[in-house]
C-alpha cells in the first residue's frame, strides 16, 4: 500500500528529471532526443495529469519532430498546444522552455529576428534554476552573430516574413483555444480559417454524438445553418472517423466512401474533398473536418499538413469548450437543486401557520427590489435573497401555542419567540456549503437587530449589522404590519409607511429607508398581492407614477389632497384591502 501511495510522486520526479536532463543534454546542444522515450514520458505525464510537464514534453516533441524533418505547420501546432498548457497551468518553466524551443525552430527556419525576440522572451521569464538562463543566453548570442545585417543582402539567413493565410489561420485557431468557450462560435471560426487558408469553397465540421452513434454538422459554410445528421457507418466522414485516416480525394463521385445523399439534399455539387479527424490531447477522435472544392486545382500535401496542424489545435479547443459547457450545466443543476432546497425549507415555515403563509416570499421580493436599487452584484443579491427566504427557519423550534397565539404574548412567550433567530443561525451555520452560505446564516439571523443597537440576538449596532440584515429588518417589519395576523388586521398603508419612516436611525438604517421609499406604489402592491395584481391600465399608470415617499408625504399633508391624490388613495386601498 505504501508503494502505491508513493508512485505518483516518483513518477513526477522521474518526469521532471527527464525533462531537465533533456534540456541541458540535448535541446540546448542541438541534438536529437530519443523519440520513443519522449513519447513514453509524454504518456506518463498525461496519465498523471501533470500538465506543466506535459507542456514541456510537447515543446521537446515539436523541436525533435522538426529536427527530423517534420512539417513547420505541424511543429507550430504542437508548440501552440504546449503554450496553452503552460499558460493554463501557470508554470513559468514550461513557458520558458516553450519560448526557447520556438526560438530554435524559428532560427532553423532562418527567421533570425523572430528567433532573437523569442530567445529574449524566454530569457526574461525567471525560474529558480539559473542554468536555464545561461544556456538560453549562450544560444541567443550565437544566433545574434548570424543576423542579416552582419552579411548584407546576400546573407543565407535572410528569409521573407511568412504572411500567407495558412500560417495566419493556424495562429487564429491557437488564439481561439485560449479564449473561446462557445462551441458554435469556436467551430465557425475554425471552419472559416480553414476555408480561407486552403482556398476552398466550403468547410464543414462534423462532431461525434456518442450516444446516438451519429455524426452531425454544426457548421456548414455556404449553406443555411440546418443540422445534418447521419450514422457513423455512412459517408467519407464516417470512414475517417473510424479509421483515423487523412483522406484526399480528387474526384468525390468516384470514391466509394462519398455520401451522395447530402449533395442530393442540399443541391450542392462536390468535386474534390480533403477530410481528416479532429483529435483531443489523448488522441481520441472528437469529430471530422471535411473541406470541399478547392478553388484552384486539387488539395496538396501542404494543405494536408496545415489541416493536420489546425486539427490538433481544434481538438484541444473543442475539448476545453465541452468541459466548460459540462461544468456550466453541472453548476446550473446544482443551483436548481440548491434553490429547490431553499424553497422547501422556506415552505416548511409557511406550513406551520396559514395566516403567515407567504411572509418569507414577500420579504424576499421586497429585499430583491432594494438590492436592485442599490445595484448590488449578482452574488451579493443571491446571498441576500437566500437569507430572506430562510430568515424565519428558526421558527420550527418555536411552540405552536406561541407561534399561533391570537392574543398578546406574555413576557415569557415573547422571550421564547425571540429565540427563533438563534435557532435560525444555528441551523444555517451548520449547513455544509460554501462561505456564501455562512453569510446567509449571519444575515438571516440579524433581521431583528436594530440600527441603534437595541435589537437581538447579538445587539449589533449601525454598520456592524450586515447590509443584508439591515435590508431584511425593513422588509420584515413592513410585511408584518401590512399583512393580517392572528391578533389584528393589516395596518392602513399610511400608518405602515409612517412606522418605517419614523424608525430611521433607531430601528432602521436611514439610507436604506430612503431606498425603500423610492419604490413605486405599483411595485409594493404587486408583492402584497403575491404577484396576482390585476389592475386596469389607468390604475396601473397612476400607481406606477407615485413612489412611496411622495405618496406618504402627500397623504400626511391633509390640506393638499387634490382629486388626483384622493383617486390614488382610493385605487391603492382597493387592491391593498382587497388582498386580505
């Protein structure tokens, strides 16, 4: 068992040691590495998910392949993938080695100035082992001696800057890998780049649907964007998916693998085809690229090499996008589950007493309106929303005889009911979740704190009370006095608003009271009526026109009661009292 526990660490050290030796003994000395060993360690690093070391090994593979006459485009593709892993794992050594290997390849391509820039970039990345800098500096100085200016126009090292669309396409795909998480956008970008780079009429990307054993096209340039699906046993794309071959066909209709049905369906005439698999980092096939009808002549070996290079980058991009989307779906499912859990807990309080049913939902609705007025960010609003829904969860520990008592509470009963905020805190603080849920517990249990410090259960004062707690204090009191209770009917709206205003700087935070009073009469009525407010257009217009502040001020000034104001009070009371 102890040997098994040590193995991952031993593998890590072995890969690290191999990579270090490779740099000093082969890479910086212009020699070729043992390709079999490189691949072996590459697989080990992938298996152990040691992605910084995977990046280093991919840089070595790129340089090794190039020294053994591999295509420049294939080499760039490997380097792009290596750079992505180096950046995403935030490993400085992997970034340093990637720049160094890129510099050597550019040097061998006779792009001297580009090579020197890359050597500089590599040298500027500082790691603990200074030996790397010594080797890089030595190599850089050797290359600088061969700059074109030393030899003039006849220098054998002068190489025109590569500006062709093929290289630009490869670089564009490399950029997409790092930033794009939307599969539709990503595939369209890659397909357009391939179409332009290869001078083709159309590029279609077929993705594998493992559950249905089908290939389907997400992008079909030149066609309307309708989905095309067919079995993996059909067509050239199906053949490439199963065999993993790169297929270059000069006459489509002479090929046994060509599926004529798609042309019949779309009215398109296919002439020549270049088709190849899209692979991920583990070499698994995710789909197929199919490029149709080259504008001039047939697809060449160079086209095959470029498509292979882009395909490697595209595979990583697709896998990243898929993982991102899967994670997004998982988070959404967790949110729905969490929301259901919160709502169920909140409903359990309503089930205790039908008279107070809906209280938590209305308090939450008021709190959300205040959060919107304050322009709080989504996360903070979500915390306050959850705290609002659960602010009375502690009442499950209160006796029914006290909770549902119709008369005035005795001193002992009042002290007992005050315990519900402690119960709320203790229940919520013990829910295993993120830090956010601890904030929910603190906010929910502080809704009976008062701004002057005379509240309970901790006697917090002023801004020591969480913002959410100060918001809940207003919403909780307002809903209580505008709702029917066992011992009284709902309070007249003028008296209710006066209690909120008079409580500024004693019970409530004055700044938040002002925000609350900025809400319209319509918004308040909509919540009081549990979102079942059915008003005429004229009534709605009138109710939306007046905010609580002006509504309250006008009604308190008996001398200024115009017909319009009297109409407003009449309309408000019609829906307010009708909701009882």
